[in-house]
C-alpha cells in the first residue's frame, strides 16, 4: 500500500524552520509500506521525490544507526532500530486514550451515543462508550457483552472474513446500518477499525432509538463514521494516512 508521502520540495516550502536533513530521513523511512520487504534506490527516490544521490546519502546515514539495512542485492529494508521505535510506540499506546476523543467528537456532532466494540469469541464487548445528551437513548455499559448481531456485531463478523451475505456487501460498503435487529426499537451504524498490519481491531458504532435515528438519518453520518474509523486505525497501527480506503483492507 502506498503512503501519501510529501515530496522534499513540498515539505521544505511548508515550513522554513524545518531541519531538512531530518525531514528527508523521515520521508525515506515513511516510504516503506506494510507490504514492502525492501525497496530499490530508484523506487525510494521516486516515492519521496528526491534525487538518487540525496536518497543514497540519507539512507547510508540511517544505516549507521540501524534504521535502514542495505541487502546484498543493493535494495534497502527497515532495520532493527525502526522496529524498536514501533515496539515502543505500541507499548505506550492506550486504546482508550485514542478512541474516547474520537467517540466524543462523533457523539457531539450526531447528538447520539457512540461506542467502540471488540470481538471476544462469539460475543462483542463494549470497550469504550460516550453517552449522547438525549433523554431517550440506547443504554450499554462499558464491559457489557452482547451478541454479534446489530451493526457492530455484523461489522466484526464481516471484517473477520465471514462468508456470504450481508458480509460480502458490508466489506464492499465499509459500514453497516442495522434497524431493530438486536433490539426492536434501536438502530445503529458501525464501521471497522484496524490495527497493526491492518488486522481487524474492533468497530466504532453510534446507536439510538429508531424514532430518531432513521435509516436516512444514519446514512448522513456514514462519512463521519468512516473518518473516525480511519483516524483510530491509523493511531493504533502507528501509520499515517493511506491512499487506499481501509474498507478495502479485509480478508
């Protein structure tokens, strides 16, 4: 998967206070995607928009600190130091600290309750939840386990690779709207969240009474929810924005 990597000239013009050598080094490290085991000098040069000589000098500097390694065939791969940084990021990462602000923003904009679910066997557990301001709302406690029905349950099943419908369609759409499926008076909208190597991590969801959250109303929140799912996915994976929609990253 290709990253949206700014070229050197774009970055330099964006901030005159930037230390250009550091920026160039980071751009080269960011040029590697999860699918790349190694890259040629020419490909690195193309992706970051720098001349080969500049890329080579920077890569050799990074190699001295083991952030890059040059293979016998001349190609470059990420080194142990880059892996160490990733491991430190994951060790310091706390899901709640990333998910809750996103859920709160979604709840503020929709005026509905928002939650993050993870799969636990044949159930889904509510890991984080932000209650909406309405007097009439859908109540779920943090830690509560529910069936794999409803929008978040269907999304978790779809992006875990379950075959058939509606799962094939959910993978194509990247979201699911449920109307009274688990509880007759409750409707919901859910999108997937991905983790390291874009493996399914959970599902973001908004829910509320059908009388207020009609299918048409939920449809207006799809883009908001997809953006929230991407934001959490990038934070969990430690990756920047991708040119490929996360809804295409499924089994």
